[in-house]
């Protein structure tokens, strides 16, 4: 039996966030292949209750939290630790790229405690922010190191004070270089990293099965989003620019933390802050929208909607990472008037709707269906 140590900082049980849905997709893959999984989480997002829930669903064998062992360190010890860290990194632009390192006191020590007491075939880390967990570790043993990047990170910081493209990109590539295999979710991401890294780079889509819609449609439009900075900006654009152009007879369902950023009460907008299973809304909705003005990488909510055969109206950023940018069930525009007209046409014109629904299903089956993704994951974890 293969044995994996999987670090994912956030809570994979909160499925209205795309990154969590991807993490859950990997856990379900491991379960389906009878792969032994020890899970490590960050206590900011994950607690013992969540660990027990993951265990009860047989998604993991054991669970650990990074603050599991707390040791008081005196000031002298902290001083020497800081000197050692500066020595190891003296040639890097630490002040500029420190946001790419999210390790806090005791994280590295705690992770090493887990490695010392266990042996794994694979150590899987999510996001380059946590490369430090394995960097310079003496306890990797024979494990292969794998990173699931989730996204190309450098562009997310381009508006930060003191941002320097060269320093950030160099640090991202340096962080990736510690791993034997790199998992990416978008075709653009694979292209970029292929140019700078002599590593195995695998394009791993979000694994989903083709779903069936309910005959009863409760909503005309479903909009699923978390409250990250890109979604907040995009939701503001949608409700200020597009929504006023839509017929008020259109029933809209908004799901996720993005509701915290939509203070207005609208008669035809139903808000659901949290839902355990998104099937409850996707299966009873006619179309999906994905307003995205910024951000990089595949939008998991786009793949989820396509798995139900839902046509999607989105901005150009909504199709980032998809293998095909056209004939995929997505109607793409950055113009609010066209965005609104696409929604109206999909709802009112049956032939137009059916055409794009078929495109959505065909594209999904050809590129993102679960068995195709599982086959690629088998090449990584079952060799």
C-alpha cells in the first residue's frame, strides 16, 4: 500500500471554495485507490473536529495540526535561529518575497517530528508558501516530494508595495525546484513552469463526474464564489454593471462567502452563505455565471458547472486554464451589456441554450471527467 503525507493548510470540507474542492478531489482519489493518507493542516483553518470528520469519512488515516507540539524558546535560541535563517537566505530578496513564506514559529519543527516518526512514499505539499516545511529537512528519507501548486502565485502580488517581478518569480521557481514532481491545474501554468524547471510537471484537472440536472429548475442563474480579493472586485462589477441590465424576473442564487460582500438586499437574489453539497444548487439551476476580472488559474466553479452541462457566462479570466477557450459551453465577454444579453438569451432562447449546454457537456467529458484525471494521477502515485 502506498503511503502519502498530505499537507493542505485550509479546510477541504468547505467546498464552496475552489481550492478546498481540489483538495477534497485528491483525498477522494486516494481513498478510491486505497492509498494510505496522513493529513497535516494549519490550525488557523482546521481543528480536531475537522480531522475526526475526515477520518470518519475514511478520507484520511491520521491527522496532524502544525501547532500540535508547542515548545517555549528563549530569546537566545530565537536569536541564533534568526541568524541561521539569514545565513541560508542572504542572497535572496527576503524583504521583498517574505510573503511567499507562511511558516510560523514551530511549523518546521512540528512537521519534522511527523517525518521522523513515519515513513512515506510521497510527501505532497499544497502551495509554494509552504515549501519551507521540506526545505533542508533531514527526515525526508526515501519519499518523493510533490507540490500541488494550485496556481501561478507571482501575479497575485503584482499590486503589493515593493513588488519586483524578478524577485518574486525567482523565489517561486526556487521553491518549486525542491520537488520531484509538480502538479498544476492550468495549461498556462504548465507552459510557464516547463520553461524554467527540469522537473516532471503534470497537468491535473479537478476530478468530477458528469452530473444530471433535476427537471425542476429553482434558479435561472447560480453564482458560486468565495470572498477573496478577485471575487470581491468581480462581484462588485457584476452587481453594479450587469445586474441592473437584467430582467427582475430572473431568479439568481448566490452561494458562498461572497455574500458577505454583497450588502444589498435584492428581491430576486437568494443568498446561501454555506451549503454542504453544491449539487443542491447546481442541479436546480439553468445557467452559471463566473464574473472574473482578475486572478490566474482554472476556476474550479467553472469545471463544476460544466459537469452539470450548465452553460456559463463569464469574463475572459473565467476561461483561464481551460484547454479550449472556445466551443466549451462558456460565453465570454468583458462588456457588461453583452454579459447581460448572454444571460437573457440563454434563459429565453431554447435552441441557443441547448447548443451551449451540449458544448459544455462535450468539453467536460473530453477534458475534465474524473476517470481521465484519475488515470493521470495513477501515473504519479501508483508507479
